[in-house]
C-alpha cells in the first residue's frame, strides 16, 4: 500500500489553515504553516507533494514563496489561493510556476479535486521521465553497461573479435564481469546462443575437470558406470567458456593444448579421437605471465589462449559508470525481490562513488540489493546500504584480526532501571525527534515507522493534539 500524499497549507489565517486541514487530513498527510519561514522549513525538511499557498501572507507574498519552493531540489506542485482572483492574478501565478489557482471563499470539494488532478499529473510526469530513462538506458553491448573512457577499448575489442573464430583471454579482477563479456562475444558471434557452455575450472578437482571437459568412457575409472559426454562435445558448433583457466593442472593443460590446436579431443579411457568445432574463450583473475615464469602454466598453451587479450578494468577505475550501473541494477533487483523501484538519494550515490569496491561490479550489485530490501522510504538512503560502505572500512574482508575494538557492533544494550516497554518507546521517539531537529518525516524513517503511525503515537503521548472536525451544519 502506497503512502498518502503530503500536503502543505500556507495561510496566515488560522481558521483557513485548520479548516483545510480538517477537510484533507483523512486522505492526505497535512502540514500547516502561517508564514514563508515556516513553509520553507517544511519544504526543506519534509517531502511535500502539493503546496497550497495564499497570495497574501501578512506582509509577505505567496508568489515569492512559490518561486522559492520551485527552486528546491524536489519542488512541490504549487497551487495559489487568493481572495483577489482575477485573470491577471492567474496569469502571474502560472508564469511563476504555479500548477493552478483557486479563489476564496474556498469550495473544499473543488480543492480536493484539484489536488488529486495535480497529483495525477505529477505521477504521469514521473512515469514519462522513467520511460525516457529506460529508452536512454545504455546496455551498450549485450547487457554490458558503461560510458567511461576505460570501457571504450573493451567494447571495441568485443565488436572486433566477436565475428571471428579467435580464442580470447579475458583478464580482470574477480567480480569485474568476465563471464558477461564472454557471453557478449558469443552472442555477437553468429553462433547459436544455446551453445554457450561454461566451466568454472577452480571449482573442480583435476581428475574431475578432465572428465568434465573431455568426457569419459564406461569403466575408465572407479565410479564411471556409463559413458559421459564432456563439455567440449556439448559445445560443438558453439562456444566453450573456461573461467579461472589459471587453476588447471599440467595434465589437463596438455590435453587442452591439443584440443585448441587440432580441434580434436579424447575421452578419458579412450584413444579414439573425437572431432569438435568449438570456439574457446577463457578468463582469469591471475597473472598468467607470472605463472608461466614460475613454471606453473605452459608457455605454449598461454600463447594459444592469448590470440586476443582483453583486460577488464576494476570498478574503482570506472566510477563514472556507477550511476548507470546502479540504475540498471536497482530496476532489476526491485523486480526480482517483488519491490517497487526506488532511486538512490544523492547522499547514497555519493557514498557509492566514494567507495573503492574491492569486489567490483559483483559487490556493487550485492550492496544495492541490500538497499532494495532494507529501504522503507521513497528513496534508498545511506542508512539502507551496507554499513561498511560508510564506516570508513576499506572493504568487508579488510582489517580483520587487527586487534581493533569491535564492541560497537556487539548489538544493542538494554538500559538500566525500569524496562517499561511504553516508556522505552516514548524515549526512542523523543530521541529520534531530537536527533532530526523535530523533523517528523526523518524521525519516522529513523524509527522504521510511517509518518502517520508516528503522528498517532505522538498524539498518544500528548505531544500533538488532534483537531476534530466541526459538526456539519444542518440544512
């Protein structure tokens, strides 16, 4: 269920403010202000959807207030109220950015209809902006996002090498998207998309990996109860992607070298050659050149794999791509988790840009999923992101065992004295209001409550008095 829209009523006449509030508070969250200063305080500290402002606010101008309100980062829809209604007043209000105007004495039904029409127009406007974003969203190559300078050579190599049969070696840190690049090369190659077969070499023991790649005959080793077709044969006519190629042992390296050179394999337990038509793409987060120098990787296999070398930059070197990556991930993750899409706050985006991302794009996606799941406000804020992003820690796995005092993460501490739940709740509410400078919207977010629930609790505490509707006059 969506939160009710927030209305700000600005009028220097108390009976007008109270009358409008009584009329609207059943359906909307309503603030009131008697002058420009109070109104701007609400606008800066609270999320206001519609502002109803009187033309004359004592010695101040409602027109000037509208101009100030519309300059804010998230301006409200502005509706002018005036007892001096005229065409000139309406034209001037519209010129200054007002959505519409109403004349006094107010017809409350007409005011409510006007507010709903204004909110509907704002919703349509947001939907159009979002649609435009979707159209402009750059899945530059097969889902790989990036507009930074360091990604341009990556895209150029993918486009150049994809239609060929050349073997490609993708190098990059863990989490940079090597498998996504391999998939892009395959998808653009003209080979059937169903024929991309992936093997994560580091996850398999050497004897298992050999069987996984080349297959085996029945009885070739203990447990081989039937013939098995390997990944090379499964990928026949398509692409075989070998991730973490630096992890394979010497025996598998020899067989892989022959498969690449001759397009021939032999199943484990068989000397019968099997012809295959496979394009091979490999990836590693290790320095294969260093492994060759150390004698841990065959030099002839290295040169066979590195017909084309593609280096993926870490996320810390392409931070200008974070906004577009985040936007795409947030849409995807909101749908995946059954949530409504919510954008990042400016502060949250700055936190993402300030962090160095040792886990690269994979870590960014995980952090954003945390934000999507934990967010209970209109925008994903810093407090919804994993705490290590803003705690000054360089990364989740850094600093362990350094003798630092981690007592701050030990969990909540119960207060001394009377453990009265109601008193504790009141104390927490008061503390939240004090921390936010009596900003009830922020205090509600801090407490994990809706603003309406906080208002109810404040009334129960006696901090807010309910203004009751005057009985309707009999006709």
